[in-house]
């Protein structure tokens, strides 16, 4: 065989193998998420999302549309469902209308977990947990709040996270502090059951102001090895450094 032909075939084979592996890894890393929170601050219009999981990187589960709302699509995390939800938030659909649309079989909804909260319908957050998501799974909502989780270590995690959010609001903490405390509440009760004592291998917090396209807070811990450090603990450390840099207290606004 001509050396050039042989080399070309090897390169093509290598690229094909790399592509197959990349697609597999991408689908795996995006496939799972465990506990997450959406909060809209009715006073400031800030929108924040946070999540943690025993997967490589869970930040892609959510999307914030500044001054409009936010969506979470987790468990098997269907990108097409999320894109449809974003489109409908922009079109001012109600959260329930969005959830019902995303329950279309083309999005494989029974393997999904959805949450939608919008400013226009802030008192009407909506969630859906497919019947094929892993236990423990469920969701709770309040005015401008959605808390959801699956593959949880403890049946009480969702309620503990939800109560942490409501208590933080009652104490007039800022939105990012509430999100951090809520993630910690989930970890305290066991987090993602696949991680054991580690609780989570990835965790994130993202917060947007209503008049800014880019988030002013965007922290993400990912790629922690199994058996290593708890990603929620690492996120807290990074969050504290961010607060110190910007001279922010628990209740001060950015």
C-alpha cells in the first residue's frame, strides 16, 4: 500500500474513533443532573439558577433569559426540550403551557425533569418529573421558586432544599447566597446517591441582572474524580472568594 494512502486511512480511522468517543462522552456528561434550584427575586428582577450532580458537568441543565425567566431540563437533559422552553419563555407563554409542550413524546419526557419560572407569571412556577427518572425524585415550588431533584440519596432532600430557600428569603439574604445555602442543604442530606460520601462531582451557580445579558455571577465546579472532594464544598470556597473580591456580605447586593 502507498504510504500516503495508509497514513490517510489511519487518520480517518482515528478521527472517526475520536468523534464516536466524543459523542458518547458528551451525551454521558450531559445526561444526568440531581438537585437544582431556580429563583427569581421579585424586588430586583435578578434570576438565578444552581445545581449539583454526580456527573462531569451539570451547568448545561439550565438557561436564564434575563428579565424574563429561567428553565431547567435535567435527568436525561434533552437539549431540544430546553431550546423549545427558552423559545416559549421569550414568547411569554405561561410556565404550565411550556411544561405541557415539553411533555411531547419527541422530547422523551418520562426520562426528563423540567422546571420553569418566569417574571410575568412569577406566582405560577411549574415543574414536571417523568415517571422513569431515578428515585428519590420530586419537586416543590413557591412564588418565584422551583426546587427539583432526582437520583437523590434521601427522600427528604427536596423539602430541605425548598425550606432553605424560603428561610433565606425570610432572612432577606441575597439571591446567590440563598442558592449556595440551598445546594448545601441538598448535600447535607446525601446529595446524589451515586456519589456516596462525596455528595457531588459538579456544582454551579449562575445569576443574571435584568438589564444584563451576561451573568454577573457564573461559578462552576466540574470534573471532580469519584471519591474526591465534594463539588458543593469547592463551590462554596470559590463563592466566598468571589464575595471577598467584590466586598459582598450575605445580604448586600452586587
